[in-house]
C-alpha cells in the first residue's frame, strides 16, 4: 500500500472536469428531452394543431435546451474552479488529506 497526501487540487483541471461531466450528462438529458418533445409535437399534429406553430415551438424548445447545456457547463467550470481555490486554501490551513493507494494484482 502506497500512502500519499493530497495537498493541492488544480483549479483549471477540476473546473474542466466538472464542465465536461456536466456537458455529457446534459447532452444525454437533451437527447431524451428531444425525443420527448418530438413525440409531443407529433401528438399535437395528430390532434390537429397548427403545423407551423408546432414546428416553431419545437425549434425554440431545442434552442433553449442547447443554450442551457452550454450555460450549465460554463457555470460548473466556475463552480469547480472556485471549489478548488477554496479547497486549496483550507488544505493550506488544515494540512492535507491522507490517501492510500493499493496496487492491483497483475499490473
């Protein structure tokens, strides 16, 4: 077992990690949201609603979903960066975190 102490977290690396993670999860959600919106638009068209209005609503909804995806990734980058800065300040005052690493068999 190899013991190490975590004394610093990279501000940009944590922000980048959270931004990518949020973007990927948001992209999966956006795909599901798109399928649901298209199904609802088809149901609306089958019920006899206006085709142009339905299409415009679908485009506006998808645009808002994509904008929300980008904005949430940017916000999570900022949250990750601020969290890393605060965490590094706390580590400087209180010491580090002890972490134990164990080698896997066969490697």
